[in-house]
C-alpha cells in the first residue's frame, strides 16, 4: 500500500478492486472520462495487466493506462 510501499494483502486487494469497479460503473457514462488509470504511481501496484484487462472488459469504450508512472 502507499503508506508501506508493499503490495496490499488479499482483503485490501479485494476491497480496492470492488471500489474501482463501482467507480467505473458510476462514471462510465460521463463524457469527460477519456481514460481509466489503474494504480497511479508505483506504490503497492500489483497485477497491472489483469486489472487493465478487467477494466477494458468493463468499459471497452475507453482507453486504459495500466502503467502511468513509477515513484518508488
């Protein structure tokens, strides 16, 4: 996680992924959203390719950036 610099544990991943799916569902019809950025920065990143694939499947109309930068 961001505060420890370590990959989050299973329950934290499950929570984050559920919240991310909810955010996408909530904003997918907004014309101002042009791209989804997964796990911005490098703190706590995990499974970037899998998450990007899932986001693209959830909203195929938008670009998905799974590696926007690394700060670690």
